[in-house]
């Protein structure tokens, strides 16, 4: 009987200890639920160090935030005054996360006016942003940016994360280090920059500029009239549809540039390759000429009336021209 009692007490202690440990892991995050009247073109600054963040533009002139703060947050700051709004989740100076802490990162949803100007800064977390027609400047260090239907001025930046954007328009700038950029349906003026990453873009922007370092890019462009290309130790492949007289300029160092252009191209073409670079031309029967001294090659010719221009140079890289 004494043994049975000991087993029963031992089991009870185990249950109590388990319950205590579960209580210790209970969600104690601070809940946020605020809404304020703001101007239609409010300038809104949001800073959240970690977590899953959603920023959505909605009809009406309200700025609202709801959800839960990071489990390690010390609180938050919310200021709304004379056309400027600011939300900041406050954190200790030094924060260390364990395995269980990952369950208690911030989960916050923001609603902003459609015509507002929004700037967001994060460190460890993912951001979803949509519908803002004023301006959007979204940056994250270790996280993904997923954006849709942004207009006017759009600047998305990550360090160790991917950028996925749909239907951005206006002056669009996408930057990533150690990440991938996936752009679908952008228009206006577009700039890509990537280091140690990849770019995949389908765009109807009239002006496109792209720069890669140790990164590759694959572009499908429609209606682009001006295209600037630059790569170091990377590859850029671009198809350009719907324009017979574009203005294209580009350069590469130990990298390759491949252009697929309209079969009715009207342009002056000037290609230069040095330090062992190669030139392949399938737009015409013209072929590159080797320099009298050294490994340099060059090719110049005119198609149609020569209304547009294609000026590409490379050092230790290849240039390739194809027809659509």
C-alpha cells in the first residue's frame, strides 16, 4: 500500500511539473489594438524588429494596428500628429532568442490609407504589404518581402531574404543581397540590384536598369524602350518584345550578356569584347573582327534605319544577340 501511495504521489508531482512548464511557455505577448484618424496622404513610419508583419491599404482615413508584440518586447510607441504617424515596437538593447522564443515573435497587422506614404524597417521577420498608392519604402535584414499592387514610389530592400512583388508601378527599385528577386507585372521605371542572388522579372516598364554582382538575371520585357545592363561575375539574359528601336547599353566583367531582340530591329549595334571575351551575333550575317594585336574583338553594324542603339562591352565575358 505504501508503494502504491509513493507511485501515486510521484505521478502527481510529474503532472504538476508538466503543468508548470506549460504555463511557463504560455503566450504572454502584449496585445495591441489601436485605431486613429489620419490624413489621406499620411506619412507613416513603422519599425518592428522581429515577427510576421502585414501592411494593407484600405479605403478611408484610418491608421490601425492589431495583434501581438514580440514576447521579449518592452512595449510600443505610437504617435499620431499633424500628418505624421509612427509605430515602434520597443525592445531591450540586447536580445537573445532560444528555440522556444521563436513561437512568440510579433504578429502585427497594420491598415493604412490607400494614398499614404509608408516606411517600414525590420530585422528578423517577414513582411506582406499591399495596395499602397502613395509611396512604399520597405526594408528587412533577415526576412522575406511579399508585395502587391504598390504604386508611385516603390523601394523594397532585403539583405538575407527574398523579394516577391506583383503589379508594382511608378518608380520601382528592388534591391537584395544574398536573396532572390521575383518580379511579375511591374511597369513605369524599374531598377534591379542584386549581390549573390538571382533575379527573375516579367515587366512592361519603359525604362529598366539592372545591376548584378555574382548574380544571375532572367528578364522578359515588353515595351521597354531604354535598357541598361551591368554585371560582374554574373549572367544577364533579357528578352525584349514589342519595341523595334530600343536604346540598350551594357557592360560586363567576367560575366555574360544575352539579348533576344525583335526580328524587325532598327538600330546601330556596337559590340566590344576584350581579354578573351566572345561575341555571337545571330541578328545579321555580320561577324566580329579580331583586333590586330591582343585578344580583343569588335562588331559594328546597322539594322534598318538605325533608329535605336545597342552598345555592349565586356571584359572576359561573352555577348550574344538572338532574334525573337
